[in-house]
C-alpha cells in the first residue's frame, strides 16, 4: 500500500495492538527509553514541560497509601485542544512492572482533580528503599499516549509514619541509576 495509508496512525494502532504505555518506560533496564519510544510531541521537543502534582503519602496498616489529589498547570498539547491527562505510578526498582498503578483519565483539562487512593501492600523496610516514579500522560484514542511530565520521589526522605501532603514539580523523564 501507499505509505500515506500503511504508515498512518490509525492503521498502525489498529494492526499493532501493543499496550501503548507499557513501552513508554523501560523499567527493566532502568535506562532512558529508546529514542523511538520517547515523547515526540512539540512540547517535549521544545523542553516545555510544566505542572505540578499533589500527593498525600503515608504508611498505614502494613501498606503504603498514596492519594493522587490534583495536577495543575499542565502545558497544553501542540494540537491546541485540552489534554485528557492521567497519572501513572511505579515503585522503582520494578523489573516486572508489578507496582504499576494508574488513575482514571480526566477529560479535557489542564488542572485535573483525581482524589484517587492507590495502595501498595509492601513492608515498610522495602518501601524506604524505593523511589516513587510519577508520570503524567495525555490519553490519546487513536495514537500513542503523549508524555506530559514526571518526577521521582525517593521514599527514604519522607516520614511515612505521618501523612505528608505536598506538591511535586513535573519535569522531563529522569532515568534511575
């Protein structure tokens, strides 16, 4: 077929049913994703990544409890329309992606409110050795989800015995050594 048909996003998405956000972050090798899976929108190319995410963190009844409260001041996508953002979390290192958690998608907003509680049933000594990776993505129905920002939060630096509520500034994707 002609390249304009065989290489179009709709045909690619339909005939290549990969889990789009599963390949965005290569957590197995803990390195930055391959060039082909890095965000390709103009926002990422120009370095315009912005926004903050508000989280509540604490350890209670044998579990790490994270409430994803709000995201604010996201940079709009290059197509000009408002994004459909969602938040994805991992506890690194996580070679099997067993700690992946996601919020629901908030429709057409740069300042979504989630108020979703995500729970990890992990012992406290193990939690203190982990890094919470938070990424924000724009959900795209007919093409690959686009990266909007991330932040890594070392849990060893947080007093999880009491609830900690804080805003975390989003930036470019950071690899974990």
